[in-house]
C-alpha cells in the first residue's frame, strides 16, 4: 500500500525566517508525482508546489522549494522569508502515474504551521 | 471563472435523514472525486469517477453513494447518515490522461455534522 507520512503535527516559525516541513512516502512505483497543498483557515485547498519523480531538479515556486530525495522517499517543503499569510495546514500528497488511469491523491495527515509576528 | 462548486457549505442533520451534497465543475474535466477530511487522518478518497457513468470506490466508500449522469456534476449521497460521517468533505476535478496528472481543482468544502 502507498502511504504518506508527515511526522510534524505542528510547527511554528518567526516571520521572515525559514522553515522546513518534512514528508516521507512509501511506494513500489517508479513513476509518480508529489505535491504540497496549503489549507488556510478558509479551508480551501491550494496547490503550493508539484514535483515529477522523473525529474532530478527540485521544484521551486517563489519562496517555496522542495528537497526531493527519491532514493530516501523524502519530499520536504522549505518556506523562505515566512509571512503571516503562510499560516495554514500543509498537506503532502502522492499520486502514482498510471498514465491517467486514475488521478487518486494519497494525502499525509498534515502539518499545522503557525507564523509568529 | 474556472471553479468547482459545492452545496451546501455547511449542513447539520440528524441520524438517518438522507442528504445529498452537490458538486459541479465548469472546466469540462473527466475526472471527479470526493474526499473526506478528519483531524489526524488527512484527506481520504471516498469515491471517484473517470467519466460519465463510470464510478468506483475509493478508500472509505462505506455509507456513501455517488452518481455521474452528467460530466459536470458528481453528487455525494448519504442514504442514512450516521455520526461517524461528521466530517469536512471536498469535491475535486481534473482532466484525465497526461493533462490530468497534475493539479486537481478542489471545491470550497462542505462541513457536515450528523447528530
């Protein structure tokens, strides 16, 4: 079975500092996709960043970047220059690549990040 | 505006009273899915649909039904709700094929409480 583990239920960071959220996953698949979703208090699910497993280069989106370690099955999210608006629940998610046969997302349990002023 | 809509956003009901949560998307996506979110468990898939008239169970389908008579709509039906179905529900959609292996578009969520 494919699983996603987020071992940090809660984290806190000072505004303007850098924070890293960890995520590990378990799969026997070679082709897959990894995502980080943000869920602010509004409850809306917002895609933060996406990584294709076949790409060695780590994905980056402005202040958000990932450290993808395929052999270790690790996919951490780094938030630089943290802002108050980054306060949210963050979910790591995995999608096996079955050529579009199914688009199922498998989620971790989430990390609640609080950015302190 | 491209979006996934859900109704109602909030619902309080009693055990055994049938209810339907509607989901509609305006992006002509083939794939639609329902998830429930519970504290400490993340989001878990209930049902999904790859296209019209094609539905299949996800990880937690017990107590739920779905239908896909039109491409844009994917309602979630609770025939006899029970308190353990109290949860936050999300509908999501995406294209299938290579175009769909990427971002799924989520609805705003429905907070359901079953007394």
